[in-house]
C-alpha cells in the first residue's frame, strides 16, 4: 500500500521505518527542514545498526531506505492509499491539515491520525468525507512496540476499519479496537499506575524508591511508576493525566497530583533534565527502598487493584473487548499479565473487597468499585471462565 506520512518526528519516522521494512512505499512530509534532516539521519542510523547486527543485509537496508521518499509538498500524496498524520498534538492544526489533504488525495484514500489524546470523531468532522477517517494509535518506538490501537470515529466506514486493521496485521503488529473515548485503552487504564503511586507517596505511606521496588520486585512490572515517570518526563506524563482528567469531566479517579505538577513546574522533568523523583546527576545518591514485605505487598495490591478496577470499568463501558484490553496492556505498556486475567487469578471477590476497603477508608468517588466487578463477584463469574 502506498503510505503517506505527515510529520517526520519520532512517531512519523518510526511508522515510516515500519511500513518501508514491510515493503510499503512511503512518502513523508514535514514542514520543518530540520525535522526532515533529523528523520533521514535517524533512519539511516537505525537501518545501518540493524545491518551491522545482522538483522538485515546491507542491500535490505538500502532498499528499505529507498522506499521512503521525503517530499516538499502535500500534493505528492495524490496517489497514496493511506495517509497517517503524526504532527503536533493540536486539534486546530490537525483539522486544517486534513482539510488541505482531502483536496489532494484520491476519493479512496484512507486518512488516519496518530493522536494520543484528541477525539477521532472530532478530527473526522473536519473532512468532507468523514467515513474515510480513522485513528491508528502507534506506541513509541513504533517499529518495536507491536501494539496499535485502532479507533474508528463515529463516522468511520466499516471497510476503512477492516483495511486499516489488515494493513497493521500484515506488518506483524497487533491491532486492538478501541472506542473513541479519552485515553483510548492504554492511556486510560494505565492512569492508576502513576496516579495511585503518587497518592501513596503524597500520603507519606512510602517513598518513591519503596513504591518502585514493590511494583518491580513483588509485582513483576518492568519499571516502577516513578522510574517510568522520570523516563517519560514529568511534563509529558502530567499533561496526559490532566488531559484525561478534563476529558472525563473531572472524574476524581483521574485527578492529577500536586507533587507531579510541581515537579513539572520546577523543571524537574526526570532523566532528560537530570532530576525528577530521582537525581540523575553525576555522583548523586538516591535513597534505598524499605524492603519490608508487608508494606511492599500493601503497595502492590493497592495499585494493582486500582488498575484492575479501571480495566473492568473500560470493559463495562465497552471501550474494548476483554482480549483487546489484556493485549493492549501487555504490548502497549509491557505489563507482566493482562489485568483481567490477573483479576481472575486474584479472585474477583478479593478485588471487590480491596476496592471496598479503600472506599470505607477514604469515602472518595475515586475509589468506587466498577459495577462489572461487583456483579461478577455476586454471580461468582470470572473474566475467562465459561
Ligand atoms: N511520542 C510519543 O510517545 C507518541 C506516542 C503515540 C502517539 N503520539 C502522537 O503522535 C503525534 C506526533 O508525536 P511525536 O512525538 O512524533 O511529535 P514530534 O514533535 O517528534 O514530531 C512532530 C513533527 O510534526 C511536524 N509538524 C508539526 N506541524 C506540522 C504541519 N502542520 N505539517 C507538517 N508537519 C508538521 C513537526 O515539524 C515535527 O517534526 C502527536 O499527535 C502525538 O500525540 C506520540
């Protein structure tokens, strides 16, 4: 499929690499000549490294790069079958771009957005033919992260969803279908991983090192929440949380933390600024975790219960089906297990009991148990049972 990409930043460049690797011809445009140069350099570096490691031959590396054409005008997208937008996260700028694109591409061309936080149905409304519009949300880096959330807008034609899904499968990636709701699957369900960890920190129940230790050593997560937030950047992670919170009409479940907001404001962004929850400057000493098993179990169970509750609620509201929810969290954020599968292992009644204990203690809407879990516990059902 001749694939057009707009925006040669980290996502656009990665999607170009993936599509060209799988034999698709790629046309890529960015309004910034510096971004184009950076993208070319990064593609050459990645492909050369793959060839050095023996993952592909030198000839393959050349052929892949040869399939990617950097162009100077959107008019060059006229014969594309699919165009994916990966530009700045700004609704007005994205809508203007789609209006312009529609005047250039053929009637059959599918238009896709890689937005993380905007409504796909709202972006589709900018098009004369919104039926051709879809959300294809890749994860960073797109070549290595196999998950792609496919988000049909309210207006999207079924055929467009089918073609887009098989394009992703054809490249060995894993499409999951998500309803056009804030955060789609992953950015919604993952919120308590950060939010509940911050709440535990804010209440002084444990420090960042202890919470990270509990989640990695007891929970089996690859990275603890604070190490991960420092890696993502506290500015970026805070903005996602705030966006999801506001998009859910200020549902207290997604309420941001002052601690993270202040870190972002202070410029303590994490690894990229040398300081965040941890100190990354040369010679810095970071605190050791308190490895008390009882405390660690409490932290892990509390955060995991909140994650499971969020996953169950996403299922309850038909954001995605059971299998797609579990696949999304395993492949979008590398969770050790699917959360609904994990709920079955712990026992649904235990999950309800854990949520009710938090509600009894805090009396906050933040800790309300999903009706799906409560109904299942009452009926003795499991997610993966008959
Ligand atoms: N970075 C991530 O982890 C990630 C993950 C999933 C989705 N996304 C989404 O993907 C999109 C791009 O993110 P990114 O991290 O690659 O950003 P980026 O800043 O690395 O790249 C964006 C590029 O778009 C170009 N651009 C901006 N406006 C343009 C326009 N009108 N026409 C042409 N080019 C334009 C910029 O010059 C820049 O090179 C955003 O919508 C973001 O929310 C990002």
